[in-house]
C-alpha cells in the first residue's frame, strides 16, 4: 500500500479500543467492576459482611454479632457466609473465592473470627489469600481476625497485614476482664481459651486491654484506606457456648468494629486491576449464548471498521465484507476507479498491489479496500504466492496465474514464454531449445495443460503446444 493510502493508525486504534470497551460493557455486570459496597458518599448502602467460617459455631457467632451491631446502631447489616468446613462438599470451590479480589470487593467488611486449621478445607490462610485480603483492605475495607485465625495461620505476610507481632500464647484459669479504651464497655473472658500477647506497630491503635496486665486485647491497624482488627482472644466460644462463663464480648467487638469503620477511606481499585478483571469477566461471559452473540457482533464491527480504513488483513477483510455484498455491488457499479481496476485485472491477470495502486493514485478509498470489496462480490480472485506476494486476477485465471507466478523456477517461466512466443512447439523441441531433460519438460507440460495454461494438439503423432487466451493476455499478447 502506498504512503498516501496507508491506513490511519490512530483511527484504527480508537475503533478497536472502543470495540473492546463495548464488549466489556455489554458482557460485564455492573458489580464486576464496581465492587459491591464501595460507594459511601450520598446514601450509604447497608454494610455487607463476608463471614469466613470453618464450622457452624463461626456462622452462629457472625450472625449474632451482626444482629448486635444492627440493634446498637439501628442499621441493617447483610452477612454472607463463605463456609470452608472440611466436611462441606463445596468447600474447595468456596476456598478459591478467598483469593478472588473482585469477589472480596463485594463486601465492606471481612470477618475471619476463628479459622481452625484442622477442620478447614485448604488449611491455613495462604500467601495468595493474604495478598488478596491486603489489596481489598487497602482500598477501604475492615478485616476482623480472631485469635485462632492469626495464631494458626501465622506467617510474615499475615503479620505485616495485621500490623501486630505475636510474641506468645498463654492459657490460664479464672476470668480476665477486658476494658474498652476510652469507653465504658467491659467483657469477661475465660483465659483457658487461650490469650495472645500482641505487640502493635506504630500505625496501630489499642481499642481494648486486659485489666490484669494492660496487654492489648483488640488492636486496630491502618492498612492503606482500610483497617485490620486483631483480637487477642477467641471471640466465638464465649458467645456460642453457654457453659463458658463470659459476657460482653459481642458488644466489645461490635464497638471496636464501629471505631475501625470511622477511619476507613474508600479507594478505587488500580486501573490495571480493573482492566484485567474486564478481560477475565468478558472471557467467562463469552461461554454463554448471550456472550457469544455480543462478542461475535462486536468483533465483526471491529473487523469491519479496520477493513474500511484499509488496515485489516486482506483475507479477513474479504470475509468481513461478504455479508454486505448486495450493497457493495451497487457501490462498485457507480465507482469508476473500481471499474478501472477490474478492467486492468481482466486484461492482465496476476497484477500485484503496487501495480494496481499505481493505476489508482490519489483515490479516496484505498485500493486494498476496493479489491477486497470486488473479491467479496466474486468479481475477482487473489492468491498469495511465495516470493511474489498477493496477486489479483479473474476467477477463471486462477490456475494460470499460479503457474506464471513460479518465476523463481526458470524452467517453468521459460517454457511458458517459449510456448507464447512460438506456438506449435513440441515438448521435444522445448527440451532441445532449453537443454533440459525431456522427462522433466514432459511432466511440466502435462501440468500446464491440466490447469488450462497451455493447449495441446495431436498433429501427425506429435504433440504441439499452444498458449491459451489467458496466457497470451498475461505475457502481453493481443488475444482477448
């Protein structure tokens, strides 16, 4: 394609980008890129909590905590359970969601109060899951981590996420009283359920302490725009088991969650993450009938746009234009430049794109687009020849052009030229003229006869060879 007719790349890129966005917008549900409860301006949506549970006691605790918060604050709290109990047949699929950032973004808070490794599908929290949790917390969410969750899944990445160091685990007898820092709420706790000695980092706040030694009981640490709430005690057993003489845990934890929520600053997901999610979601949506229909339609629109600006691969452009043949035929009849190109191809088959472009210099529509339209309508044909490139011809001259295109083979080209210049030569005379083996010349002549490039006549027991009309046209003869 000449410089004057090269495709406008910016226009093509804009068209393709718009097509991609349209596919994403058509196939993706809004929540896939909005992330559930991220919007906190204007009318605040009901808080949505993901409760990660390893047994039914965790589920009961989560619902009672949500109920306590709803009653204390007068607001609805929706709880969704991600159940990872090893006895649950679907736990392996549920576990995969704990590392899915776009699933986690559907919640304003994530509670993991008592993840017991022995009866949890997949065991301890993995580094991949910690990275996913850290990413969504940093975007403005609250993560609640209980004693067993932290101690049994401890790892350097988890310690970095929580912002507290676990120095030791202790057990004892009697009752430990937990005081809310700066408040009046207290709770009693049975130390036989274990107690963690926590060392908060500088970006953390202690929200509750042990009355006995003043050690942190609840620590809130900022992580990006969100917060991680770490409990030094087991919050589940005191709530769900009546035989354990503890009280006030729900109110204490609830007030700590409310305090952590106050400092949350929502942040949008990174642009690269949103783009990756669009691609993944679009790919998943394609598997549905609706997704296939949308994707096919928009892909066709993108291909058609690239074809009309002359930048699509030629064969793909021809395929894109075929559904438009009734319209194209009318357009081609009224287009003088297309008529001129058709006459040139008809009179001299085997023209290349540079040769045809030279005849259409300054045309508003790229020559490549005109050729694709004519081929889509069945008026012309083309083929890619190794070492030569794509050549255009009338459909009746396909085999002839392919034969003539073998210019890299001196024998083939010389045979065609001799037959055109000196009609009536025999294979024996051609072999002598060229100094080539007779058997090779005979095989080549048979092929040329089979494809219609050469006509053979039996005269007095000799085979005389004559050029076809198409061959005369191709090598500059006058027969039309």
